[in-house]
C-alpha cells in the first residue's frame, strides 16, 4: 500500500494507473511543453525570507474570497472529464472541497453535470468555469443552470478561442471513452459544442471584451476572467465588469512559450492594486508554492492536476487527503516563516534568486 505524503507521490502512482490515452490528456501541454515546464521551474527561482521569534502558537490560514470565507488560500481549478480518472469524478472532488472548506471550480467540459455536483456537495462553495459558445442561448442556458444550482461565480475562460497544439493528444488521436459524456452539454446539439474530439471544440473566434460586458449584463453572479497574463488585459477585465482575475496559462496547454504564471503575478498585482481580487493557477504542487503566490500579491492559488492524480489513486479519499496534505504544508510554511495569518504574508518575505547572484 502506497503511503501518499505529497502531490508527487499521487502523480507518480496515477501516471502508472491511467491508460496512456487518459494519462497524456491530463498531463500534457502544448508544443514542446516549455511553458508547462516553466510553471513548475519558476517556483524554484523564488527564495523565501522567513522571520523568526514571532510567536506562532496560533496560525490561522482562513481568508475571504469574493466575500465567502474559506479555510485556506487554496482552491481547485477546473479540469475536464474527471470521470476518466475515477467513476465518481467531479462529484468526489467537490465533496473533498466541501469537507476542506475551500472553493471548487467545475468545468463546462465536466463528465458530471452542474446539477449532479450541486447535489453531491450542496454546502461547497462552487464556481462554474464557462466557455462562451457561438450559440449564446447555449451559453446563457449554462449560466442559468449554474445560478439555479447555487454556484457563486462564473470563471470565464478567455485564452481559448481554439484548442492549443497538444501533441500528445494528436499522437494518441485522443478520444474520450465512449461511456464518458460531456454531462453539461448532453442536451444540446453537438454542432454547438463538440463530440469525442477536443479538437472539434466550437468556440467563438470573434470573441471580444464586449462579450464580457454582455455576460455581465446577463447574470447576477460575479465574473472571474481566467487566462490573463498581462497587466493590460487585467485592466481590461476590470473595465468590462470582472470582479476577479485568475492569472492562468491553461496549465501550459494553450500558447507554448508564454511565461510561468508566477512570473507575471507581480506586474499584474502592481497594475491592479486593490481594484479586484487576483487569483493564480499553474504548477502549484506544495505549500511553499502557495506561500510564494500570497507573498507576491495573490489572494488565492488554485490547482487542478494534483486533484486528478489523487482521484485516480484513491477516489474521494485521495482527493480529501491531498487537500489536507496541502493544508499541512501551507500551515508549516506559515509557522516556519513567522506568519500567523494571510495578512502577515508580505512581499518582503520573498525575493528572486538573482538577489544572491553575487555569490
């Protein structure tokens, strides 16, 4: 029996358990997978500068995200087709998020429906990741279903007018297993969504910032723009009605060669200031990564792939365990750096490795 003590343990086990088709769909990036690699490597270039003798008998990891209290500054990013990892899929991960007291983001391209996830984890703070389809009626139908099911925000993906150049999926001629469905889209015509092949994804090449304004007028839910990598687009997000910005490069699955998300975080934080909350995903795998993101100005970090690995290994049990593992690591990092709460994590507590280049 494997003793899973970190996300890497789950990843290594899961990559051996999953079929090559599913494994490569989950783990792969686009092009040469340079950005995929940078997402992880960039954390290693950031040094932590701990403070000592700060009385850390009481350490509180809780924070508020869009007005909702969460138990720690870590959330779950949207990932597609989670039932390929385990029959319980998205429902198991949402239950794990509910138990942990954190935010779960459901993908439009999930294998469990909006309604199924809402029923499985009614007390979980749930966000819905939304693609704006050419068929605006389909798009608004999804929005209404999310509203009705108690979801708290719409996470609008803005970096995917089409799918990236994902070579692993092309090599494998990826098709989802026949028993797995795109549960949110099953009652709509496939000409408006897509079939077994992600490369037939019919998104709208004409999308513009005006579509964010349009969505803002058509929902009562706050909008988070996902896929922002520049200060300019962060400010445009705010201009067109976003309540939050999720810095993301789609897990390295869209344009290969874009920066690691943690690299662009400081300049976006500087441009945005206190106007809206800033979140970040991309390569997070241990508690110290989350600490670094908070120190650089993020309100919350999110991760996706580690939840897939845990799900593949142990289902809901694994999902719950990996979140508690991350909680322990975040708690330890806070304790060892002298931070008693998220407010005490400041930019003075991290620096780039170049500061020490004179050695």
